[in-house]
């Protein structure tokens, strides 16, 4: 597939700079519906759930991983933690990387956190070893800030709005944004409608925002991410599939975790699965997802899931002034077979 086939005109005015209140007031474009039934709100989701549906949530939590630092020279800088590498070391994006030499130690601008710099990994990435009294999680609360996507330029007043209400395990540098719309009320409504809620975990890195910069989509170097699927979740998903009940994934990250397990048989590990047109979906029937960047790996997944009709949906959403990207509105898609 040519990357230009995933291109579309996204005006800056359509990129949501702040989340709506309440969360579930976001608009919802329903694939396959007609008329005004096609344009709903996320709080209507329980009405769109068939009894027996399994709803899969990615319960990863975003950490305040962006840490301003003060260099020995007095200059400023930044460490953005991406993922642990073992032995206390983390992979991180560092700025200015060339002036942060291996073996040096710098302190955060605020709080008790400091970093030892290790080897360069290229592309601004390098190994760092955080040092702090107590837990790193506690230190990041006082020293770090939430790393918002690069297209959001408005400060976030409440960091919890870049966190799902069901987030459990800290580790991600970005939020599973489709889940940001869900509230306790919606989740209870899904269960009252006969749906079953289950969890997976996929740790999201900033490469999720990396555009496809090659002509052939399949040549794009997809990022790898760590995932974990509880045995109980997988048993529930397989049971639904065997009985013909729908599996609804909340977000592309839930899709990636489930389809990785289906492809490899491994419920825990790293995945570099790149879902592109031609992928045969083995675990997911429906998808709740936001509207994605042009020429992105996430939009390639949408093309794989519903084919070229995504373009009609995106044109319709832009025409009706839907809000796009991480803090934007959502769509409910039927995965084609």
C-alpha cells in the first residue's frame, strides 16, 4: 500500500486541544448506522452493545515521564522516560543529547530525582538510570509532567484527564486515548446491557505518533511494545469467538495486544505487529477508536479493519466538525471479515 493512500487534509482547527467535560459527552460516529443514528455520544455506547459482547480495555497508566533537568553548565534540558531496560536503566529521549555525556549525573529541576547518563542509542535516545529516595513512581509525581502528544500545544489543567478511569499499571508514555471517553457510568451501563469487561495491558511509547515517512506502508519501521493479556481475559475472548459473540476492543492498542496473542500464542511479551491492509483479524470484531493522524500506522490499522470507507467517514466527521486526535471524538467500527 502507498502511504499517500493514508493521507487526508486535517486542518489545525479540527485538532482537539483539550478534553471535553464530562468525558462521555464526546461525539461518536457509528459505522454502518444511518441518519442521525450514525451520530451519537459516547454515553450512548451501552445502547449499542449486544448482550454477550466482550469489551476489552487497555488498563495501562501514563506516567509523568517528562522531567525537566538542570545541566552542570546551568543550561536546561529534558529527560523523557520511555521504558525500563533492566538493571535500573531506562530507555529515554534526552535533550540536548549531545551535551549529556555518558557517566555524568544531572538533577531534576524540582524534586529529589536525578539521572545518570549511559550510552547513546541513536536518534536522541539513550540509556539513563534514575536515582531517588523511595519509589521512582513517587519521585516522578514531584519531578515530572505528563508527556502530551506533540500536536497538543495547550497545557493540560488536570493531568488525570490524560488517564483512563480504569488505569492500573503505570508505565506508558502516552494514553490509550479511546478509553479517555469512558466513565464509570458508561462501564456500568455496558455491564447492565449484558457486556463483559476484561483488561489487557499494552505499554504505549511515543513512537505511536511517528508518521509513516516511506512510500510503501509495509516498509515503515513499526515500534515494538510490551503487552500482557491475563489468562482469564484470553479465555473470555476465545469463548466469545467460539460462540459467535462480538469482541469490542477499546482502542488500537487493545487490538494490537489481542491480535499479537492470536498470531503468536504468547500472552506476554513484546510485539512489533504492524496491522496493515490484508491482515486477517482473529480476535477483534468491533473497535472503539478516535480519529487518527494522516499517514500514520494507526490509520493503516483502520484501513485494515474497515477498508477504504474510512475516508468517507473522516470526510463526514470533518464536515460535521468532529474533534480529531487524542482529545477528540470517537468512532465505533465494524471490523470486516
